[in-house]
């Protein structure tokens, strides 16, 4: 438990070094078990760590950071070949397991940017499929970290961010970087849009199958 938290903090605060020493047992050489946690890349390395067992469909981690202004934002994301969404969010190094406004802003940005790009390229029209919000996040792994001066937490466990102003800051930051990334990497953009189309087609097919079973 301690090691996982130390590793998490090292990823969230790149450059710092945290050493964990277990003095409960001594080995034959007379030394105790020690582990050092240190990350030079921060969230990009964090995403690579949580996604190590899932093959990526794009070459590089997409990293976004905004340090000017009262609410610093850092996001790292990648698409893999799985069917799940893996989003981890943090506010002032606190794991917001219930999400909140920062996650909402991120999701809105992902949907808007990829939808606009896919429509602009005519890929959705060609596939004859209507995409929905969940389709854009299938196979997406991301870490969202924000620093909020006066965070307001909601939810039963107080792990859901409620500050409304954070949503817009995250959405603007992600949209700006992601739009540039898609324009500069058309090949990888096509891979992601193709993945989104497959997700939409699978969703429609699953709905038809359920409807057929219900009719029977």
C-alpha cells in the first residue's frame, strides 16, 4: 500500500525522489529492503506504467500541460487495443476516484476534438455510423492532474471535485494540444478514429442483438 502511494506521488511530482525502506527484515548481507521512486517524465511515464500490458495503437504518449494561471493542469493519454476506458484523476495529489469537473472537462474535450476531426475527414460519414461519447473513450488510458487553490470536494467519500471553473480550464488545455497533435500526426489520428468507428459499430450491433432477444 505504501509503495503504491509513493510510486504514485513520484509520478505526479516529476523530479522528486522518495525512498521507502522496510526495516522489518534483514537479508543475509545484513541489509534491509529499500526501494527508490523517481520519475523524470511524470504523467507520461505514469501512463506507460499503467498501460504496460496493453499494446498501444499510437506511438507516443500525448502530453498536455498548462502552468500559467491559477489552476495548473497536466494530462497524459494514449490509446490501446483494449475495449476499456482507464482514466485516473488527481487534485493536489489526491486521487479523485469519483472524478469531478476536471474529468468532465477532459471527456468533453476528447469528444469534441475527435468528433470534429472525424467529420472534417469524412470518416464517420463514410462508415455510415453515428458516434456517441463512450465510443471516443474506448481503449483510452489517461492521467489527469490539476492543482486547485481552494478545492471543493463532493460525493459520499469526498473524492469528487466540484469546482466548476476547473472544467473549462482542463477542456481548453486538452483541446488546444490535441487539435495540434491530430493535425501533425494524421496517420495516428486515423488509427484512433478507426478505433472509435469500430466501437460505435460494436455498440450498434450489440443493441440490435439485445433488441432481437427482447422481441423473441
